[in-house]
C-alpha cells in the first residue's frame, strides 16, 4: 500500500465536493452548512473511486463522509437478487442500525434498498430483503458470515466495501472474519476504511486490503473540553458504598441533572447499578453488550427522548453511539484505559455548553487515575477531600436523601409524607446477576430466542481461537469488560488448589 495524504481546505462547502444534487438537497435538509474536515478530505476522493484510509473517530462526521459519496455513486446501476452492491461492516448492532438511519436520512431522495444484517432479528426477514436485491448492505461480521453460509448471499457484486471502526473490530476479535470477508469480495472494489487509531494489526490489514489509499486524518482528542467541570469523588471500594456516593452526588446536583450517563467498567456492574437505581426510583435505563437488540434500542430511544434521565452504560456499549449531549457524566469507576475517560467526558459540555463530570475514586484506582491525569495533562480537583480524608470505617449511607435529582416526584412526595420506607441495599453484594434480567421490556418469544442465539453466536465468535496477533493485550483488556465478557464460576478468582493439574490415571 502506498498512500497519498490529503490536505483539507478550511473553507470548502458541500457544493464544492462533487456530490449529486439529490444528495446535496438531503444534506441541506439535514441542516448541515459546512462539511467537517473528514468529509471535506474524504468525499472528493471517494467520489473518484479511490480507496480511503480515514483516521477519525465517532463524532467527527465520518459516517456522512462515506455515506454521501456512496449514495451519489449508487445513482448509476441497480441491485440484483442476493448480490448487494455495497457492504458496510460495523462492529456492533447499534452502530449498524445508526448507519442505516444515516442512509435513510441522506438517501431520502433516492429509492435505495437497504438491508441490515444484525443479530437479534430473525433471519427470514433479512433473507427477504437480500432476495429483493440490496443497494446497501449493512452488517456485523458474524451475522454476515452466517447468511453467506446459509447460501443466501453472494458478495461477488460488491462495488464498494466500508470497514468502519476497525480498531474496535480488533478489540472484539473480528479481524479474522474481516479478512475472510475481504477475500470474498472482488479485488476491483473500492474500499473505504475507518479507524480511530492505527495499531500495527490494523496497519497490516490496510496494507493487505487497500490499494493506494488516500489517507485522511483528523485530530484525536486527548484533551477534555474546557466547558466541563471535572471533579474526583472519594469512595470506599465496596459496590454498595460506591452506589451510596453516587446517589448522594445525583441528589446534590438536583435539578441541574437534566440527563446523565453513568459509566461502569464492567457489564455486571451496569446491571447491578441499574437495578439499584430503579429500586430507589430514579429514572434510569441500562445499556450493555448482553442485552437483546430490542431492549437496547428501546433504552436508547427512551434516553434520547428524555423519558429516561440516567443511562447506566459500559464503554463498549456506549462508544460510537450518537447520544445527545448530557448535562452530567458520572464515572462509577475510573476507566482502565485513560482514553476512555476522554470519550466519556466528551458526552457532556458539547458545543460550548457547560457540563459536569464526576469520577468516583477508590484506593485501588491510583494507577488508573494517574494515567488519566497524564493523558489529559491536568490535575483533576477533588470534590470534598482526597482519599487520605476517607474514614477508615465507611459509614454506609444507604438511607437516601430527600427529594432531589433524578427521582420521580411520586417518591419524593410520598417520602415527604413519611408513607414509604426506602429500599435498602443488599449486603453483602449479591452474586453477579444474569444480565438478561434487566431487559426493559420482554420481546416476543421467537425474537428472544433468536436474539439469545445470535448473542451467543457473537460471543462465541469473539471468544473463538484466533491467530496469536488477535489475542494480544488489546483483546485481553476487554475480557473483563463488555461484549466478550461472561463471568463463569469463580471468574478470575479461581482458588490455586483448583488449578493443580492432576495426571490422568491409565485405564
Ligand atoms: P458521526 O461522527 O458520523 O457519528 O457524526 C456525528 C454527528 O455529527 C451526527 O449527529 C451527525 O448527524 C452530525 N454531522 C455529520 N456531519 C455534519 C456536518 N457537516 N455538520 C453538522 N453536523 C454533522
């Protein structure tokens, strides 16, 4: 791969980029006045049929950077049954669904057949769409390969291939699948490749599958917006102590919390915290990798439409999602990877508005906190004293405070009348809950079965033996986190005596 760097002009307009009039009109209707740097840099080259290597993360407008030229190019020609003309690979169902929404928005003046192949949805409906002939096929790698193995999909007609969020695909163990898929598509295709970072495995992939790409890179944020007030909040380590600290913070912020995201490092904590908050009658929803598609979408919609005030989420589930700016971010845990802190905080204080970010810190978080402060090049202030001021015996402040923050009015009123007892937290900590318990609404039975099967298949893929380069630290770091994590038995805490290898006795 030899690549060509592009210099992005500052004062370009959408009309300068070469997009078709129908696409331009949809862009105007979307309310965009000026292309973002990734759009200005990538669109003219993509329209010329060149391969693109876009180094950009979510929030930069990268989806439109590939969608708009694709729709323009799709104006010529039509799709044939089972032979999609374009293919977009996304690491998660939400991102795939979000890209579909983008095609609907920007393709409003076109009659595009769009097929979305993701888990949690029945194969039959998806097959019918493929049968009709798809102009645009948006898929997660696992489901795409399932369809191909069922003989319902031919990739030999694909003219444009988009690989989005490639570094995340790497984290989730999808690279072998991506390689297989790339090999099924004619070499004459155009490839548009996007990744927020370029670890060596991704560079290798681009060298193998891109031809003389134009490289467009937009700045990676390593700093947090100055409009965000950040505070560290000391807490004892036990989960119930942390939950009490969190509730106190939410209550003290009161009505200033219009909507907030609460980030946890692990999905078991997402479900546990969600259950606890709802028990205390906070308006809350949960988002993590084990929930079925329907439940995730319902939660996201409810949060976007202000029907839920608090969204408890893991990094993996929330990353890349187009969630509106929030008033507050609460880090229930200090993130293990410092760059996640920047992503989390970036959810608030957008477009010059002010926002607040609180991070709960326990005694064992020292090295993670140091990494965050080093990356962001700042010393974050403590809210009310650092860890040295923590009482040795934590007072377990489970008794909730009065009528503030995210709680429903009903609770506040009834509590003020002294009519109801507040729920108490369980102590000690309950065993990790089965995360499927937290689905917001039960889906019809066949959907649930399908979703579970697909969920299992995707996890299986993520865990399947992979070439050594895919099993390095980048994968390991997610083992304890979201989509690829399931705590089995003792989890990582297997007693030493159980690890002793007992030689087999010959029969
Ligand atoms: P993305 O990085 O593709 O997830 O886009 C992030 C957000 O930016 C989405 O809500 C888009 O609707 C929005 N967006 C994309 N392009 C533009 C633009 N040129 N002007 C304003 N907003 C945009």
